[in-house]
């Protein structure tokens, strides 16, 4: 009697929620050797003869209850086993937690296939094994790293010096990571030189040393950072403590071929994998360390469905794989503080607290007219002048001026009535890109050459917000003969020398000065705090602390025009105390992270149906539904009846709430929709949008 045919269980690459489960397919005899877990496959769908791509997740026995005939797999696309069991379990868990689809997670985790790169990788692995690479050999194990693959050898380890972590005690932090502890790490806010003479934040040196120590022990380390500036610092620090072949970069800014090459390298054995938010899904041979730097940075919030934050993905992966976890940043995030107070994370700080020198000053007008035009109060003016001129106590050097907004005049208004100037086409806000330029729309880009106020029909406008470009222009007049450097999104500057200069930078775009800045001026603090956001105080503290960490030892950082508890916590280095106070406030208000929430946006009838699908006993309450008021061009894309509701619930009920919401999403996606008049063959896509742990609910 012939043995029963094996069954391939496949996850299909589709965003449709109704297809978010494993499909059973028969494995043809000619593909029996190649159809192994982790490979890309092409399978038929029972609709209009379509074919879909997917991943073979597992091979098992057929279901005895099924009496029909299974469709066979059409093709194994490649012998490379790109989907590891660990990444699949992570994708499935995160999708279930956020009422999303696993294929959306896998689209972030597994880069698109680059055939030439993949063939070169397979050939190299075949040559290194000294055998021909046949998919049938050892059940395809040559296509994925065996347990002993590419363990660091003595020559690689001896090629770089062993650099211990400084400031936290001799091997105290390394030993905690070796024990797979979960740590909330307080970073040391200062710049340090590397052996090649470049300067980086000490946080980068600390994380690089931890990752190198983990790699030397034969385990993989993954470090996620928010942006390319942090990534450059981390890569520079790693170059001093790990050989080039040990470091894999997974950056969204890379070319597709480079990104896929790095992904395949991560599959090849223990590596140090660094990158932006999606690096948290990187394949890892014996994962030993998972790090998220600046987990409070909004760049860690994934903008694509199912909108899983880097920190949440790291927490779930640590739970699944049992590796060490480090959450660190220039400040302590409120979410990390909650985990510390629950005892889930260990609070870990340096042996000696290091706090930048912070000067708080009111918005006192400077006596010089040029300084007043540049929005620099008297104390800040004197500080900048002393830093540029030097003294017997301090050398001359650059001065950093942090401002809130890029551009020349980010916002303009009618010169007569003061109403905000808006585009006549899309109603988006207008701005001015440079001196003498006509206003243009920030949404659609149209020039408003014939603009007139909708309220009073006046034709002249005035600046209501001054950006980095205008500030640099005014500072050039206030400090004649001084070099002025503009650093923002349109004028990226990574590093500058140690000579005197005024560096005007937007938050997050500050270049690193050799040896540090001799003074740091933080302008527009009140304007930054005026933003409507649950995280506004946390964001401002992070921006200020990051800038203060770029100052030279003992150099002053002047915070202009901000007072109160937030300013005092910043000046005294009470960053953990700030996080605790924020958490207490949010517990009283029942806001995240004290509770979880999910926002549901769509047509009112659809949103109401989702709310009815969730058992009210699982919820704390429901906010809304309330009309959505999109700005600018998005107002035309959103329907007139778009509403949003916010569900609040305890962490213990998260799985049940997500399951109920997901069932409602599937029901909505499978409902037939009437075609618009005049378009008989068109069916509009579902407009329902669900986001768990939405960071912006205000």
C-alpha cells in the first residue's frame, strides 16, 4: 500500500484578510525534494484560474476529514529557505495581536527576491560546503544555515580588539545580556572619539560593544534604530569592534539588491544585524540580543498595516525566542517605564550619572536688534557669542541652534485679518520656501501667485512661523563674519569640524561636531509644546536631550522660553522621574500605555458594525464614533461620512478584542459592494481601517 502523499501548508502573499490562513496543497512527485519549509512557492487559486505567490510554512500529513482532491503546488520558485520558523511564528503572533494579516508582516520581514543576488549566494554556499547543492540533499539543509553554520572563527575574532562596555561596571552589562535579561538601559549623553578620529554618541559605542560580545559567543545580535543618522553612528562604532563580515545592514534606503544580499547574509549564521524598524524581523541564527534604540521615537511606528511598533515586535520576539532584550534611548519612554514598574524590565544605569549642563532662560529680548530678529534672548545671545569667540576657560568652537520647523516660512497668514493662508485648490496650508518666493501649498505643491484671503479678500500675507532657513538668514546678520550652516531635511549635514560656526538645525537633523559643540541653543520650545499629541512632552524632552548630548563636556545648553516641571526635569536629569509622572497621569486618564486601545475608521455603518461585534464586557469604554476631519488633499479622498471610534481595553483582554475585530474586518471585506453608477465592472475596495495601539488618538 502506497504511503499517503505529504501536504504543503502555504501562506499566500495577499493583503486580503479572508485569505489570512494556511492553505493545503498537494506536493507533486517531481517537487517532493524541493518543497521544503521556508521556500517561495507558486500556487493556484480557485478563482478565474489565478496563481498566487506564497511561502511554504510546513509539510504535514493530509487531514483525514477532508475527502476531496487537493490542488497541487505549481512551482517552487527558489531553493532558498527564506522564511524561518521563528519569523513565521513572530508574524503570526503579531498579526493576531493587531487584527492584521501575517502576509503584511512577512512583506516587511522578507525582501523581494533578487534572482542574481540569490544565485550568487547559493553558489557561494555550495562552494563553501564542497558539494553540489541539490535541493534533495539533507532535505534541503544546504539552503538554510545548519546549526553549526558560519560560527565566528578564531581568526575573525582575533582580527578586532575586544572593547568592553564603559561606564556600567566591568562586564556587568555584558554578563546581564549573556543571561538573557530584559533591560531598560539609561544611556550616557555625551560624544566620544573612535580610533579613526570620528566622533559618535557613547550610546553607539555601548551597543556596539554589547553586540560584538554577543557575536563572539556565537549568537546573533539585532539592533533597531529610528533613522539613518543613528545607523551611521552605530555602523562606525561597530567597525571598531567587529570585522566587516560580521555586520549586516538592513536599511530601507538601500538598493533592493543590497538589501536582499544583507538578508541572505543574516540567514547564513550568527551576525550583527543593524537597521531601521523592519530589522526587528530579520532572520537570526541563535538570536542572543535584541536592541531597540530610542523606542519613543515616532519613526519606530510602522506606517503600513498592521502598524506594529518596533518595540512591540521586539517584546513579542523576545518572548518567543528567550533572548536578551535592551530598550534604551536618550530618555526613558513611558512604555518602557511601565514595564520597569511591572518588574518585566530591569532598570540599568551607569555607575556615575552624567548630566549635561542645562541653562533655563525666559524669553528676554536681547539688546541687539539683529538678535531680537533671530528670536535669541539675551542670555542665549551672550552664550553663543562667548562660544564663538572663546575664552581662557573654553576654546572657540561651533554653536548649535535647534529650531522647530524646516523651510523659510512654514506657515503664513493674511496680513490684514490674520487668518491662516490656504490653497484655493485643496485647502492645504501655504508656506514660503525662500525670501521673495511666491507662496505655495504644502499639500499639492501649487503656487499661489494670485492668492487672496477668503475672509477679507486682502492680497498680502505675513509670516506666522519662522523656519530654519529664515533663522539662518537672521543669524547671519546678527553674527557678521561667522559661518552659518543650515541642516534640515532639504540640507542634510552629517558632520562638521571643530571651528567656529553657527549651525541652524531642525530637531533630529543636528550634525555631529568634532569634539562637541561649545554651546547649544534650544529655540521654539513653546511652539514644540503647542502641538496636539499624547506624546508631545516626551517628544520635546527627547529632542532637547539629544541636542544636549552633542555638546562638549561642560558646554552650556540653553533652553529658551520653557518653564515648569518638564523644563526642571530636563535641567536636573530627572528623565526616569519624568517617565514615571507621565505614566501616573495616563493611568488616571486611561490612556496608553496604561491601557491598550484600537482605533476603527470608516463609514459610520461599518464602524458601528465592528463595535457591535466586540463584547462590551471586554472593553473599558468606547470613544466615539466621531467625524474624521482630514486636512488638505486627503479631504477629497476620504468619504464625507468617515468616522472614527476608539476602543479602550485592558491588556488581559487584548487577544479576545483583536479576534472579534478581525472577524468583523473579514466579514466587511467579503461583503459584496454595489458598483458606482456608470462603472458596472468596478467594485470599490473596503475602506475600513483598524489600528491597534494607535500612537496618535488626539
